[in-house]
């Protein structure tokens, strides 16, 4: 099932070197992104979904697309996530 995750976000971490770490509720990504990689992610996700975290023990994946976060447990690809997100956008209009 694919659904929006309204609790997901990127946190700024670090004092000397700013990094960005994905989090949702009490879960954190294992790695963080440099500012340049984070800026690239923001650019990419504006047109295509980008997987931002995978949790192996629960098979959940988090995606970012057009400044929203989605979570799924069906091993979907970016095209599937995009279709769902855009379908939801059309319903809102």
C-alpha cells in the first residue's frame, strides 16, 4: 500500500558541516546527505519520485516527490509512485 507520510521530513544536522537526514516519526535514515546532494535531491524530486529511505526489516520504502513524502511496502518503482501522487493531485482540483 502506498500512502502519504505527513510526518516525514529532512532535518538539518551538524554544526561545522551542514548535513540533511531523513526522518519520520521515530525512524531515521542511516546516512545523511551533504548540502550539494540534498540540493540535487530537491531538484530531482520536483519532476520524478526519489527513494529517500528503505527499511529492510519491514520492506518499507519512503519516496519524495514534489515536496511530499510517500511510504509503501510493495516494492514499487518511481513510475508507480508518480502515478499515485499525480492521481491524488488531480482529485484535489
